[in-house]
C-alpha cells in the first residue's frame, strides 16, 4: 500500500503546490500592475475623443475645409508650403528635419513638432517658446511673412484663396454666419478645427482605462522608471507634457549634452525676462518614438539618446541601460495609429475651371 | 355615340403616338450612342488593372517598399524632396506649379506631369522630351544631381537609405535574389513597381466597356467633337496620349498662344535633330481636369484655355463655345477616383531607433 499510494497523490500534490505558487505570483504581479495603474491614473489621462472647444467646435463643415486647407500648398507665396509640408502624415505629423524648411528653402529657427494631439497644449502654445496662443493662432501667423507660407499680407493670402473657386462653398458652409467668410482668421480657425480632431489613442490609453495587459512588462517597468526617475514631474497629463515651460539644462548647459551648434535662448527672446533664459515649452511625448530628431533644434537623432540626455541635464541622473531600454519601451506605448482623416489626404478643389 | 366614344380612345391614341415617337427618339439616341461607342472603342482603350511588366511585376513586397520610398523625403540631399513632393495625392499626382521645385528650392526646367497612369507611356518616357526610358529610369535619374533629390552620387543615396534600418527587411523582401538589395537601381525599380499600380479608371472606362449611360449627353457630344476636330489623332489609346512625340505649334508658334516666357526647344535639345525642334511628348489626358496648370511649362492655367489653344496651334481650328464646353465635359469623364494606396499615405519606417 505505501508503494501504491504515492504514484498519484505526490504529483497531484506537487501540481497543487505549483499552482498555488503560480497563483500567488500572478496575484502579486496583478497587485503591482494595479498599484502602477492607480499611480499612473493620478499623473496621466487618456486622450479625449477630440480637442474641440466652445470657441472652435469640430463641426464637419469646418473640419472638411480645414483639412483641405491643411494640405493645400497653392496658398503659399511660392506654391510649395502647406501645413502638411512640415507636418507630413507619413512622418507622424513632422518633417523628419532638424529644423523646418519653409518657402524658398528658408530654414525655420526651430524643429517642427508633430501636429498630432498638438491642440492639447492649449495656451502654452504650439511653438517652442510660448509665442503662439493656440493651434489657430499658430496657423494664422504662419501665413504671413517668412519663413513658412511667406505671404506679404492678409490681402495677398485671401486673394490666393479666392483664386480657387472650389473653396467658396466650403468657406460658406464652415462659417455660415459670416457675410464674407474669406479671411485669414477663418483660414486659421478652420485648420485649427481640423487639427483638433487629430488625436491618437494608443496602448497607454487602454492601460489608463484599466487594461493592465495593454502594456508589455518592459513598458510597465519603463512606466515605473519614468515616474521614479522624475520624468513625470513635467511630462504628465493627457499629452505627457505640453502644459508648462521649463529651463532646458537644469544641471548642465543643454548644448553640452545635445551638441547643438547654436545656443537658443528660448523664451527669453520672447519675454526678455532673465528667468526665461533657455526656457522652452515641455513638449508632449505622444508618438515621440515616431518623431525624430529631438529637441527644439532637432540636435539629437535617436530616442534612447534623448531620454538619457533629459535624465542627465534635467534631473542629474545617469540612466542604466535597463532603465533607458524600459523607458523607451514605455514611450513606444504612446504611439497610436494615425487618424484616418490624416493618413488619407483630401482631394483639393481644382483650380482648373476658374475661367470656364 | 360619336360624343361618348372619344373620351377614352382619343387620349389613348395620343399616348400611343407619343410613346411611339419617344421610342423612336430613344432608339435614334441609342443608335447614335452605340455608333459613338464603336468609334471610340477603335481609338481608345479602358485602363488595364495595373501596369506591371515582366521586368517589373507589381509584387506586394516591391509595391510596399516602393510606396514607402515614394513618400520619403529623408533620402534627398536637403531632406525635403520625395517623389510625393512633385506628385502629391491631394493634387492628383501633381504639384500645382508651373514648373516643379526640387531640393534647395531649385526650379526644374519643366512642369511635373501627374504620376497617375504615367507608366502607360512606356518607352516614350516619363519626361516631356523623351529623355527617360521608363518610370523606373525617371525615378532613378531623379535621385542624383540637381534639381530633384540632389544627391552627389549613388553611394550617397545608398548611405541615406541604410541610415533608416526599417528599410532593411523591406529591401530584402522586395529583392530576395539580390545579395545586397540596397542600390539606386532597386530604389527606382521599387518605386516604379508602386507607380505601376496607380491606375484610375473612371466614367470613360465604363463607357468603353459598353455602358453608354456612363457619360453625360454633354460629355458624349464632347467625345464626338474630340474625335471630329482631330484631337484623337494624337490623344488616343488607354492614356489618350503618351505614346508619341509631336511638334507643339504646327500652325503657329506655341508661345504666341500660350504666352510662355521662355521658348523651350523640346526634344531638339536631346537629339540635336532639326526635325525635333519644339517637339514634345504628347501627354496623357487621364485626370487632366484635376492637373492644372497645362503644357510643358505650365503656362496655361485653365483647361478650357488649353483646349482652345491645342485646337488652334495644332489643328488650325477655332472652337465654338459649345465645342470647347463639350470637350471639357468629355475630359472630365477621364477623371477617376484616386487609388486607395495613393490617397492614403504609408507610415514610414522611423529613424528613431537606429542607435538603440
């Protein structure tokens, strides 16, 4: 009897013990994930459905007009610049350049950030130095003067719009209460309305909504590091940034780390206030893995390098290889699919028939 | 009795007579349409499903690589030029400019024609003067030297490609038999394979396949005029052109009609043969309504004007307003919807991780 009994009960017992151990490990991991989720939910927010406001609601007519205008280079002084020149869908709303290039190959002073989720930034502006009030303001101001669209004045811009008759019904539908809907302000408002639809929820949003399996174990480790190292003290909210200004280079000059060829004084050049020296907008990190090169001057080519530099110059921390690897995996989870109305470009009203 | 009988039979008789007249009118119109269809089928052809060849078949791997490369500006010398710069989806595969603008704002010598259906042109070339053998040859030659991509040599081009690691598996999949698939020739071949998918069947193709109601009465009148005036003697085949060279300005100098600021000697500058003076490729007319401005130098802004000029300088005919109107309506029927793989741009492999 003693010989027969063990043949089944012993393995069964072992299995039971293993299962119990597995279950308790799973429970511990689940508890860790839930704690991380709760911590994350305090710091971050899922992306909204759209970024429309009472002042600029994302009405279909306004978005349709804004989308066409966004992709139309014919309005610019040399016929080559549209919003989509620096905010290309194929490069996730950027141009892949260190510094944007406008009309007649004029080099812009700074890197063009992604247009995706850009309207999240509200009054902190769509530019690096806080000199634009909103995406609408950014669009409108880009029309006149160098280096973007390069038009000499509002009249010249409106004349370009009126030369394409297909826009007439679109302007009327988008701004039904305006006697003459053709204006530079309405151009910017319509483009802003379109841009306010460009949200890119991804795995991190699923995580924040409670699905702890939406992030890989590496990405979750990266999220822990992102919080514990201190990145989240500035990169928080739905955009993981875009809501404050900070000095770039708290513990050492930024250019000693980035290798920047020129020193940009940042917000100081706007406010002339000494405490704004080297102060820039904290950029949003949504889709950051898809939008190299990095920083206001595009001086750093890769994301791991950018992450290490930020830890060093802002937080005086030298990341381990594992930390850098994990944080990059977490940042990957901030990539969402391109919005359909951005990946697919609109057919523009033809200028072919204006004398017909 | 004579008073009662007429109340029903007379209207019935009238209705019968009217129906008979209607039927005979319809039959006459149907006969006219069928005669027109038969005439058209001799001159034109519906677009093929794709334009792949035995040398360059449109395999999924080759098309996927070519589509990404088509939209990638990072290969060019200043990072701003991709095929899509001059062949934008939103402008039906053109740039809307009189003359294309390449790297560092260099102005190209001639207008960039639509890339849609361009491979139909075969050996007559993808350029205006017959100096490119195929879409592959055109793409490959655009990489090196001014004015397009502006790279100094093949090695520089390959180095740019290799700097984006995401292209490595795509090149391998597209050219599985090549030991080192990275080459300028393969770059052009892949882009050519993609371009060979860009066909745009429209209402005229439905007509040619037998649906005589696919064209409006005005478009059908325009088709009759297009044939009787003589346009179809050069603009025939599936592309309505693109298969021969002709002197531009048979009955008067073209520049006296177009207002061209410069006189382009056309194919003469390639062959140095006197009989090629002012000779250009006959362009395809597919989607012509969507691709202003017109002619090799983009000197004419509207389609009705271009149609009248062609009739005058090539055929010595002054079109009536009705003829011009009808022909433009017919040309409208050559517009097909944008191919999905052109209207929707691909997400490019990111350069973000190359040092990871």
